[in-house]
C-alpha cells in the first residue's frame, strides 16, 4: 500500500499529517448586533441536508483508511473524569504520541510517518503532567477552563484558571461560555466575557464551548457562534461532553455556516470542534465530509478542525486493523490510556 496517495486523493490527508499551516489568528471584530439578530435557520432545509449526507458521501478501502488517518491527527485526545489520575494522563499522552500501532502503520505503508493526535485535553490539575509527558512531541496540551463544565464560578476565578493553565504550559484553552447570556439574548455580555477570556489566554489559542445542547434553538446556536467569533475565538466547539445532547451533524451544519459567513465578511478563518458522543469511525467520517463540503479542504487539518473524543481513537485503530488484516479485533486490544 505504499502507493496509497496514488490510489486516492483522500490519501493526501494522511500525507500532510502533522503539518501546520499557521493561519493568522482571529483577533475578532467589534460586536455587530444587527448581524447577530438577523440570523435565521431554515430547520427543514438543514435537516434534509444532514439526512442526505451519508448517502451522498462515502469512501471505502484505501480511501477510507486515509480519511481515518487524517481524522486521528485532528483528535483532541481527552480525559475529563472525576477519577482521573496522573498515571492515566501519562498513559493518554503516550497514546497521543503513538495513536496507531506501529504494525498497522507498517501494513498501511505509513510506518515512517509521524502521525500523532492533534492535542491532549485535560483538567487544569493535569496540565503540567501532560506538558512533561509530551515534551519534544510537538503535541499541544489543551486545558478545559472557566468552571468547566457548567461555567458558573465567579468571573475572576475563570480568568485566574485560564492564566494558571497557560502558566503551566497549556497552548490551547477550551472555555465554556455563560449559557444564560445566550438564553436571555444578552449578546453584549457574551461578547465582553469572551473578549476577556481571549485576553487572558495570551498566545494560547482559545476554543469557545457553546454547550449547544443547552441553548434550546438552532437560532441561538447560530447567534452564539457569531458573537464568540466576533470576540476572538480561534475555534468554536459544540459541547463539554457533559450535556444531555452533545455534538450532532445538525448543530455542526449551523456552526460551519456561521464560520463561512464570518470568513466571507472578515477574511478570518475560525476552526471548529465537535465534542461529545463521537465514538465510531463511521461517525467521524460524516463530520469530515460535512467540513469539506461546507468549508473546503483547508478545514480538514488540525489547525482548523479538532474532534474532542476518547473512545473514538480505539474504534479508528480497530477499523484500520480490519482494513489491513480482514478481521475485526476486540476493542480491548486498542487501549487509549
């Protein structure tokens, strides 16, 4: 399979694994309330769009393997459990360095490629542990912050938590917005909050978690996405993974179209991160297809696309092993941490 890139253009995704493009950061713009309140979502059209996606887009064999390898490079490998330990985080970091077993990579003709996950995502307490474990790998540490997952601690505490994680070496900060600002239509408060989070992050990139399952309507999702981008979010992210409903293709479509509208008006690229409930390889493929259809090839790279996940990596590795061996192995042969 050394000629994987020749067999399918999708293999080019694996060819560029780990290569950053260093897009200019989104510095944000002034809050434009008229643009925000003008947002509408055609629910029936959006539902039709995502319902037809699996039937219109499919990849198989070598092409599917290449898409899945590309997906691996975009995973924020995550552990956000109450029983997390230092040793668990170290094991997770080891898996991030070598997310796919070497024998599988060799069988794919990719044994000499430096394929890693996009980041490791942990609570603040484990940032320094992860930074040390990932030293020399180039893999950034992302810290969840601002009172994750509810975001209801005092604002000054939120800012101090961001600053502490950056000081410990986090290069990315996943913040949670105050959902009340969205539910009450207080867009100025959401904008001001996000601007302060962005400033506290300094050089660290900031991902704004909207907790879309709590926002009630797709119109609210669209408006919150736009306000967070105006305030300087480098990424917009669906969920904490702790809500009753997390990432969905329907919410993704709405958020991607807000990213496209923002780029068309400002020229600035903003990344996207679905999180929560994406555990099967076939599911991440649909997110990749939608990203490419709506935003283009550039949004298939880890600079602009991340997937917050834990068990997803195990299923991808299992599917890749099936591709090269013709047999499915048990999931417990693909531990992630």
